[in-house]
C-alpha cells in the first residue's frame, strides 16, 4: 500500500465517516457486552478491548471501513479457557494469539484462506450461530417470568422496529426500552452490573500475572492458536464482504498483521482478543463508512460513552442482551444452506454438516474448519482420481496404452491396474500425452509398470511425457525414466 493511498483512506469525506463510526459504536455496544458474559469476563474487559482493537486496526489494518471488536467466534473459543483457568490465562493467550497473527501475516500465509471451500465457510457460520444460541440457554433457565417477557418484548422491538425506521439501530432501542421498564418498574431480573464492574476511566498497561512455566504454556498455547486461527478466518471473511460491497480490494496481509498488532495491544491493556465483526461492518458501510476514520471513530466514541454513561449501562437487563444474541444467532445462520442440502452435491453437503457437528461437539471452531478442509481435500482427491482413464489399442505385436487425466497418489494405482503384465505383445507403448503426473507416488508407479513389463521380456516405450515434469522424475533417480 502506497503512502498516498493510506492518507486518502483517512481523509475521504470526514463528516460522513465520523457519523457512520458513531452509528457503528451503538451497534457495537450491545453485542460486545453480550459476548462478554459468554466469554466469562466482565464488560469492562470486552469494552476496553473493543476500543483498543478499533483504534489500532484503523491505523494498522488493511481493510478500511471494517469494524473489529472483542466479540464473535473468538469469545466462544476463549470462554473455556477463562472458566477453567481464569482471566490471567486469557490475557496471556491474547498476547500469544496476536503474535501468531503477526507471524501469519509476515509469512504471507493469508493465501491459505483460499483453501477454505464455500461449504466449510457455511458450516463455520452455521456452527457459530448454534454456539451463540446455546450460550443463551443458561440465561433462560431458572429465571422468573419477567425475564421471558422482556426477552419476547426485546425480540418484537428488534424485528419490527426496522419496518418503521432504520434511523437508529433496533438493538439499541431494545436496550433503552427494556432498561427503562426495569428502572421504572423494578423486577427480579439480572442486569449487566451483575457481570462485573464497568470501566470508569482510561485503560492502563498491564501484564498477565501468571507463572510462565511449562504447565501454563501447555494450557495456553492450544487456545492461543485456536483464537488466532478463528480470528483470522472471521476477519478474512468479513474483509471479503467489504470487498464485495465496495468493489474494492483490501490488503489481506496487512489486515493479518494489523489484527495481530491490535490483539497484542489488547492483551497489554488487559482485554480479550477480537476480530472483524460482520454485522457491525455491514452497518458501518450502510451508513457511508468507507475509510479508516469511521473505524477509528467507532472505537474512540465507544470509550467516551463507556466512561460517561457507565452507570446507565450497568442497569441494562440481561434479557435485552439475550434477545440481541438470539437475533444475532438467527441472522448469522445460513438458512438457505438447509434448502441447498438437497440441491448441492452430496459430498459438499456432508462436508458442511460434518464441520457443524465437529464444532458443536468440540466447541472448537478451528477444529471444525480443519476437519472440513481435510474432508474437502479427500473428496476432491477422490473425484480427481475417478477422472483418470486408460484405454488400450492392439496393432500386431504392439500394444498401446493411452492414459488421460491426473495421475497422483490417489489415482496412480488405477494406472497400474489397467496394465496387463502378461500380454503376448512384444512392444508396449505408454502414451502419456494427455496425462499429468503430480507427485512422487505417481512416478514410482510408472517406474514399477516399466520394470514389471521389462521383467517379462517386453520392450517398453514411453511417449508424450511433459517436459515440465522432468524435475519430479529426476528426483527418483530411475534409469528407466531418466533415459526418456
């Protein structure tokens, strides 16, 4: 990215950018607070983290107009660590996750995201939606009827208000109305203040107070790696949405390193790791935010609101947050994927379902994506292997085998199985003009075919081998193939 382009991303239409960022803040607050109780941390931890991430990613990120915060899938990954080992372990995991992301970007590994197929991304999104909803269940058990009534009213406001006006985000109206009701008519319901103290000042530098021994690292590193991978995946998916809406291209490598730097700063200020937030980003774009200033404003305005209005925020009933998270879960789930189960290829649908199942069972989004990608690779290899065709043609004492298709570890045995090693033909021709050899396994099989035919006294001729495959062949040091 050139310095001139970077400056333009800050200077474009400042008034519109500031207003869009302020709207983005209002959309950010309820989800960040809601995810804080999912992760098992106080709202102050998530709110400070969102402030730091938004300001930092505005400076170091590669995708202008994208809102990032301490919410979403990373909070779900971190939750078991917080519950089992405490906030200090989470802070260390946040620092390490940020370091992983910086290394990921510096090594230009963002291209790995291209190997995540559509069905795995759909499974990721659906599993995230299921986990978000399941995290609300404890808040709806063992509570008074007042809580259920407030949740129902909150959902009515969230879904019906946009039909009248979109001037103010309906989740924010839900929070204001339900908070006003509980303050005017006190009732036995849980509030945000029950989760912990809200911020009353500026964040300060800190460092995890935890023993840095092997036992600690053995616990923290797997979570840190999962947080880094899931955060990058969700951020890259969000960046792709921005690319599609704006018809522009962000710098994915810069976004990876920027997210890593932001999470390191978050850990240094006592927050939880975050990532790109699809819903808030789309809202920012809808209100005209296209540059870095809107992202910066979202974070700076968030801190201002929290410091000035923390007493009011503490009175927000948990029922309002549950209603919002139910809406987030419903809007996150890809309902069209249920219809596509019978329309898409069966193996693609199976991959999506397996991805969802692994995530739901393990509560590990990264594990689900890894299994889905590996399963997609196996299915692709199986399909590609079936495309190999071998035909034979006899002309006097000459028998010609013509191979067409891809020859690799999954299809190489099919080539060998097509050869008649006991043929009475004196000369066997292997026509490979329309075949492509991809790996050492395929070359070894070709060697074996030639060696077996020659051991039976046949003369073997190989034709049509691509010259650009000689590097693979040479690594085998085979006299038979090197002579071709």
